[in-house]
C-alpha cells in the first residue's frame, strides 16, 4: 500500500497514478470522479479488464482514502465517488469503520469486494461488475446494487441495513445468502432481478420484500431456489416471479399481504409441493397460481396456541 502522507501534506503521494491523484482531490471535495469515455460500448463494466491505465485505480489506494484519508476540503463533506473506474486488486474492508459514503457507479472490479463485519455509511454499486461480494454482518444504512452484475455469489447474511437493500434488475450468477438479514424498510429485487442458483432469506427480519418479475434458480440444481422460512416482514410481493424447484415460506410471519399471483415454479421434483406455506401467518394470502392444482401448494395451518 502507498505510504500515508504526513498530516500537514494535503497533496496525494507522488507515486500515485494520474487517476488516483484525481480521486484524492475528488474524495476531499466529496465529488464524483467520472472516468467514462462517453461511448456506451467502451464504458460497459463487463469489459473493464480491457480499460487502460487512465481508468485504473488500485484497491489499496481506495482503502487508504477510506481508512486513513486526508481531511475534507473546507466547506465540503468527504466521500468516495467514482464512475467508470477499473478497481484492480482486492478491496478488503473487512471489519473496517468507514465514516463516509462509498459510491462505485458503473465500475469494474478485478477481485472480490469484501465488506465483512464493516460499518459504513451508504454503499452504492449501481451498474457495477464484480466477481463476488462478501458483505456478511455489514452494518450500513443502505446498499444499492441496481443493475449490478455479480459473477459469483452475494453474501449478506446477518447484515443490518437500517433503510433498504436494492437489487432491482441485478444479475447474480451464483446465490444470494440473506439469512438472518435485518432491513428497516425494503428488500427490492424487482423487474428483472436474476439469481442463478438460489436466494435465501431464512429467519430474516425485513420491512417489505418485493420480488416482482424476478428469475431465481436459472442455473439448475434440485433444491427450492427461493427459501424464506421463518421470514418476518410486513409485505411479501412476488407476483410474476419465476423460480426453479420450489418456494418455501413455511413459518413466515407476514403482518400484511403475501402475493404470489402469476408465479411460475418449474422443475419441481415429483411428489414435492411447488410452494410451501405451512404454518404461515399472513393477513392476506394470494396464490392464484395454484388454484386448479391443490397438490402444488402445501398449506398446513399453524398449530393452535
């Protein structure tokens, strides 16, 4: 990692590259460093490995700014905001406490981004491309991953988002582990969220879950691709969802409505219900998908107290 400059030196280290030095100044001012070219094909984060040095920023440089960076420009609030950058190396913020906003807009990461056990302000990864996200037990007001692409897995189990988690239109090649997750308002995965293997929200505590038009379990497997047993939430919307091998909401505590209208469950093994709603508590339950096929839904009532 580059050496930390002396406290009275407000200029970036001389050995830093031109984009890294620009990021130093943008960080102090809380402004966005835009490294995009303006050409859509050339700015697509999926092709970030081909971006030249004028768009590359080392992960160690970013970590130094976030953990031991310079003070804000007078009258400004520090923030790490960058668009169209190639982040090279593993950005490891495990167990870190970060006191500023982190915004990677349409960026490309060469390695895993780790936020395990970290405490941060809002994190934005909108439109970015990552090999994997490791964010177990992350404490953060909001994690925004709209339109992001994650080649592997998203690990967010036991994390605490006091406001929301946004995965609208995100593409995840592996799985999303959200077990024991806590979210103050919404888990959004609407209008094209795609998860290759499975999404698990077992024992999560969430204000509302919105999975309308999501695709889950596209990469095969045999187990239920959507598992949310013992979930507690106010609202569960999953209309027009497409799920492989089954949906589990057994034991869920839903104070409002659970909507599974026009849900499509495919590849369910013979003899196994497509939708498990055993011992669910919900004020209103809509499952018109199964109205002509009683064997496709398991709806054993809760035991009497």
